[in-house]
């Protein structure tokens, strides 16, 4: 007696197959094998059922020794261990319309028949129902989610009494097989969806590639060639062509539906599929065409060399009239919709020989002609995008929709090129006007340069005037000073005469100081004055200046705070220039300091330089005046109204002297932290000078 598989074990075996098998093609085959062996049957069918018919997925198993008697149940067999054979159904010969099997689906119960020929409803010889290919039958439904979605049929070639264990085994396998059928069906649906998604991705990539071609190239021929190559490769057709129309009359589509305009059609580019096998097939076809007649051999050779090269361009004579082509006329009148021909054999047979040669219609069955209109609302046909295939081919709606978009973008490129050509003439006309404007601008620039030269000359004249004025004023001022000395020696009321003489002497000194300042500016601005370098005692110089200014500031209640390093730094510089700079800075600080405040004088060393700082508390310098504080005759806003004496030359002279000493000077002015009630600002002038003569020499070089 053969070994009987336990029903619970059979269920676990099938579940294990579901868990470990990743190939949906052999999943049902393994299940049918397992179920047939478990039931010690000669035949086992596991199949999905729809409308009383066996559908995919399905598989059947049969004992190898019984294979000749299987009754055409299977094909595509694969060997299995020992004596077993698992096969996949191609055209199932078992009809579920048979009364025996129909009861299984109707009642949802397991049916066991010991001998099919002795059953109450056997098929008679005249019955239209196909006889079953076995004698003993054990059939049951496969369920998923409580609903019947498949059929299990176990058969033996000889009569057999099915046991309760056989029924239990079939019942144990019902849910697992139902799950397997459902899983395979869902996997098939997912595969179909993935295939559709891949196709949509290909179409999206095609649109993107066409858009990229339009953006990256300005040459129309190159753009159209790239568009055609991408389209042919994406749709996997044998050949593609782009034809453009050249109208001899109005380019507008005539109102009469059957009227064809007079237009010449020119083949501008073509491409074939880049797959090698397609190229070889086309080459063989063209080679056969070459050997047809000796007269057309050279012509056919030329056509072959173009048609087998994806990037080939047709010659200038690939043109014909629209009236010479039935295909083009039909496509023209179908615009803006594409003309899709799954089998264009009849229309191709009506084409003239010359037109058929240009379009390379030999061996072509399917064709698609997409009118290039640029816009669906526009009726002007610019040309055609033609796709050709050597076999019959149904053009699906998704392909037509994508090709309409491709045609619209190609039409846009054509229209843009035509527009650019039309605009080129306008650009050339405007170029002359632009050139005239440029000439006027050049003249204006030349006049501006002349004005700048005139301003430079005026500056030179001004400088010369200041030099002359300084020279001419100095002499009379000297005579005035001598006259004042003589008046002091004359007879008269001494007190009164001395008072006026002091006033004259004071004014004379101011004029002399003004002249001296102008002369100093004239001398130091071009930095022509030599530098007299001497080692000076900076601490002593500052202390002498501090003593003089403390006496001058007694009436104004100003104090001078001097902050010097513990060890006096060594300094080599021009002492006269440095003293003049410090005098001007201290004088300026005292002039603009508020009463009762302190002027701070600080000195420090930093990176082989001496840093001197003079700061005071007062009205401060506005941000608008800071950039101009060192300009000649420039005084701060409101200073004149406040009747503060000065000429505006002191800081300008300081700037020149500092540059003469190869130093730098900076100024800052900001509100003081502890002077909010008085609204005082702290103004600081910071002077940086090279400490040693070597630095001075290097700066001069």
C-alpha cells in the first residue's frame, strides 16, 4: 500500500510552497504536483475559474507513465523527480460546463465519482460536451475570502473509490490553492500595471527628450532629426520620416473638404530603429531590391545607404507634389488628427512609383501619418511626421496622444524658425538705426572727455591762482607789519595807539598764517618737499605741547589728559611736520570742545608703528561730513553759523603732512556714553606713523 499524506501535512506543504516560491509561472505547477502525489492520482488540475471556464493561471500534473493517455491536457512539460511530470496548460480540453464539474461550482462542495462512465449524467457520443479524459474523479472548489475562485480536479485513469482522507486532503488544500490563485492573479495585475507604467515613462521620456532637443539646438534640421530618432526608438517602429510642405499658393487649408492645395512635399530627415536586427532586415530588403533590375541598381544603392543610417539626411531632390501621393492627401484632409493605418497595403499599392521610392514603402504594412500643425486650433498643415512598420501594427490611443504632442512641439520649432527668419529682416533694418544711435553716443562720449579735460585745466588754473595769490598777499602783509611797528614809535595817545596797533598786528598775523597754510598745501600736496628725518623725544614733545595748550584753555575751562606709555617709544620722523600736525589736531580739538570737558592725548606702539590719538567731547561731526573732513576749505555743517573761527585749511594741511610722513590718519565721531543730557559726541583723530627710518624709506620706494 502506498503512503497516504496527512491532510494537515498537505496544507502545510502547500503553504510552504506559497512562502518559498517566487516564480509565479511554476507556483501552481508545484501545487498540482504536490496535490496529485498526495492523492496518489494519475492526473491533477489546478486552475482559476471564470464563467464556467478554465482560465489563467492554471496547471496540471500527470503521472509520466500515463502521459500518452492524458488527452492533450498539457504542453511545455518540465521533468520532475522520479516518475512525476508537471505541465502547464496551453489550451485546456476540460470544460467546466460538464454537469459533473458544474455541480462543484454550483454547490461549492467536493464531488467524488468512482467511475465517470457509470455516473448518472455521462456524456453521450452525440453530446456537445467534451468527454472527461479519466474514469475516477475527485473535484472541489478553491476558495479565497469565502468565494470560489478556482477548481481542483484529481483523476485516475481507472475506477477508484475515493476515501474520506482523499476528501479531507482536497478540503485542506482548498484555501491554500485559493490564496495561490488570488496571489498569482494579483501579481499579474501588478505586472500589467508596471508594464503600463513603463510605457507611460517611455512616453514621458520621449516628450522630455523632444523638449530638450528644442531647448539645446537652434538648427531646425538638427532638431527635427533628434525628434525623429527619439520617436522611432521609443515606439520601436522600423522607420520614421519628416516631410515639410512648401505651398505655391495660400498656405491656408481650403474650405472645400476634398480640395487639395498646390504644395510640394520635401523629405527633410529620416531615421530607422537602432536595433541591429531591424537594421539587418532593412539592409537585406534593400539588397534584394538592388538585384531586381540592372537599370535601378544605382538608385536603390543610394536609397539603401540612407535608409540604414539612423542619422541620414535625404538629398535635395527628395520631393514630390502632394497631388502625387494618396497617403499624403488623405493625411492632409484628416488634419489635425493623425492618420493611423494598421494595414496600409491597399493605399501603398496606389502610390506612384517615384513617390513610393522617396517614402521607401516597399515591405511596409503599417503606417502612421501625424500632421504638423503646431496647434490643434490651427488648420495650417506644415508637414507630416510619418512612422512605418514592416508588419501590421495597431496604433493604440496612448501612442496617438503622445505623437500629437510630439508633432505639436516639432511644429512649434518649425514656426519659430520661420518667425526668426521673418524677424531677421526687421533686425537688420533696426541695426542701422542702432548704429546711428551708437555714433551719437560716441560723439557724446567724446564731448564728455573734452569737458573732463577742461575741468582738469580749470583745476590747474585754480592751483596756479592760489599760488599767485599767496605770493601777492605775502608782500603787502609784510609791509603792513613794518608799518605797525613804525606807528608804535610815533607820538600820540599811547594807550589808544597801542590798542589799534595790536589789532592790526593780530589781523596781519592771521593773514600771514593763511598765506603760510596755502603755501604749505601747495608744497606738500604733490609730496615734493624733502623729509628731514631726526630721532625725536616723543614724550618731551608731547609734554611741551600740553603745557602750552593748558595755558590757552584756562578761560574755556578745558583740561588736557596725556596718556603715554611707561617707556617713551623711539621715533624717527620730520619733527617740524609732526609738530605742525599735533598743533593743528590739538587746536582743532580745543576749538570744538564743550566747556568743562577734557581733551585726551594718547600714544602707543603697534607693529613697528606709533599710534597717536587726540579726542574731545563736543558737537561732533555728522556722518555726511565725515568723508569730506580733510578737504580744503571744507567745514562742518553749521560751523559758520556758530561763528567759530577757521579757514577750513587746518585739517587739509594735516592730511598732506601725514601723507608727507608716509603715515595715515582716521577720524571717528559718535555719541559719548556718559553725556546723554548734554548730547555730546566724542570725536577722535587717530594718527599712525612708521616708527623707524627704514619703514619710511620702504614706503617712499
